[in-house]
């Protein structure tokens, strides 16, 4: 692709929307906020959207970063993002969701899992709460094994394997997801306590181990059916998810 030097006006607009977050390996470049009107259960709700890119290069010369985008084939790689609602930075109490991408559930509405329900319901819960953020984690497909491997895991599940057995049979651990980048972005957007929407105590533990002030946990069960009954039970019995109605003190 040809590289055209950016006009000064274009760079001036973009650089005011980019934040640099340094990491041990390089930097996260966070772009936003961007006004995003969302159709949520028939109502239009205004969120503010951020997206981030993890790069080895650490520079505040954003022209260098932008110049590389057209040759980086980013469309072949997923980037994560976050939807923010309300006064997320300053509100005393905020509700967050660390949502792992689920191509089949979030996009196609698959009933094999509860992911699509959790995505929409967590957005609605944030709006009802008054402020919060939905982190959409793009490298978490299939608990971190990727979409193609997830398809193979589904084939095994159709032949009697449960979710954990299928992943392990393909050479993966049960859950290889990493929340480090999302936590760094969260710390950039907010320093006050947050309440986490999750059924997974490992997510809560990751937040607390990162030094985040966590005020509590809100369960997110729903959309249970004959198609995902075994999947949900496996989450509880094999992966340690907290069963609905069983609410330990946070």
C-alpha cells in the first residue's frame, strides 16, 4: 500500500483522541472516546467507545503509529475495545463487564452458550445502573483458543466431550484468557472502585490481584435452555463458576 503523509489537520484531530499506556513489553495506544449510539432492546442508548492497540513501539509521535496502520494488516487481527456509559471516571460506583468475544453467540445468536445474552444484558445493566463499562476482549475467543480451534472443540462436543475436555483434548488448558491489557485500560479510565458482572471467580481474582479497588460482584445468569444446559453445568462443575443463588461474600 502507498503511504501518504497525513495532513496537519488530520493529525491534530487524531492525536487529541489517542492516549499512550506504557507496558512491560511496549505500549497500548487507546483511541477515543467516540460517540456510539447503540440499539439496546429497541431503545437508542449513547455509549462512548474506545479501542486499543498493543504495539512493541513506545512513542508519543503518533504520526509514526498512524503511518504503520495501512501496512500492518490489522483487519486480520482482532483489536479489543470498551464501551463506556455515564460519568465513568468520577461516579462513586460503576458496573463493569469483562466480556470475552464469542463469534457464534454475540454475532449469530447461538444458543449453545449464554454469551450473546450476557453481552446484551450487561450493557442494559450498566445503563440501568447509571454508569459503567463493557470491555470487549477480542483475543478471548473460545476461552483463548481462537475461533478455528473453537470450531474443532465444538465437533468434539457434538461427540460427547464437555467444554473443558474438548479444549484439553486439543492441547489447550481449560482457560488461557489474559486480562492484563484490559486492566491497564481500566486503570487509565477510572481509579475509583468498580463492581464486576461475572459468574467467574477467576475474573474477580484477576481484578483484585492487579490492585483494582473492587466493591463487589454481580451475577449474570440467564437464557438457559436445552441447548446450553450441559455447557452451563460444566462451567459450574469443571470451571468453578459460581452457581446462581450461591452468593459468597465479596
